[in-house]
């Protein structure tokens, strides 16, 4: 019998690639005053400076948010390290950026952590911003600077959430707390904020003061911290050379 006629309805023809099943993403309903689940969203809130109404260290923030997505996935067991290169495993994610990064890694070539941090880093900011706006944690108002240049004004809808995150970061650095007892996700936030030089979280003096503890936390967090440091150094070198 003709194979075309014998095939059941809805069954793909021979040689037709099967569609890739959608990877489930954890959907968490945020209660009022609850921090967002994803590390990129938490880091974005920490990078926002309420005193100026602006994001601190914006030029490095895209890199740092991508690193936060990688750290989130790595700590959740969605990414593993294979001789310095990143390997993805299927599973739920906590944020749209993490889902996007996981899909890139799963369908792309095997590359090192620094590559995935730098890849289209500037697109990370609007993706995380939109997620926070959807969850009513920030308010975004477009306007024109000097009545000409497009810009946006960001307002925290729930300032207490940021204060909670900042307090957790401060507690993470307390010498009285054993490094081995620190929650790994809190440790990742502090390490990435310090490595990304996010001044609203840690000033230069604070990074210097807690240098040894940050080094210990970096070891616990895994390969993302050192990779972000290399990405930031490369960006600084390019900026200083005019590249």
C-alpha cells in the first residue's frame, strides 16, 4: 500500500524532523512584597539606585544579568561544566532570560561560560525589565530627554522588596556567618554584583573590604563568577582602547 495513504493523520512523513517539545518553565505567582524567583530579576532590582532613580553600572549590567541567568541555571542543575564548556540539561527555569539562555545553549555550539555571558548581552536588560514590569515590581514610563532622545523612567512599585534583597546581600558578607552556611543563591547575587561592579549594591571600598570573603563565596558559586570577571575585564580593555 502507498506509504502516503497508509500514514495515520497527524503523523509526520518519513524524514520530517520532529518538532522540539517546549521546555517547561516554572511559573510562580508573586505575592505582594515577595522577591522575584529569578536571579536576573533580583539583580536588576539591586542594580537600581533609588536615590538617583537610575540603574547603576548600566554599561556592565547586561553582562551581569546574563551571568545571573547562567548562575541560576547552574545552581538549579540545568547547566553543567564539561572541561570549561557549558552543557545544558532539560528542566524548568525561574525567569524568561534564563529560559532564553538555556535554549541558546541547548541548540547552539559548545562554548565557554564567557561566551554565553557576552552573547547579545545588551538584550538582557529589556527582557528582565519587562518581566519585572509584568509582575508589578517596577513601573516603566517612556519619555524624551531634552524633548528629543527616547528614554525611560523607572520607579520601584515595591521598595521593600529591594530592601529585603539588599539586606540579604549585607548579611551574606557578615564575617560571623560561615561561608559554608550561606545560601548559594544569595552568594551568587553578591558575587555577581561585586564582579559586575554594581555600585548600588557594593561600593569599591566595600568590595575591597570583603575581598577575601568574596573570593571564598566565588569558589562556592562555581564557574560563572570567574567568567564574568573575564568578560568585564575584556569590556574595560575595549573601552580604554577605544574599541
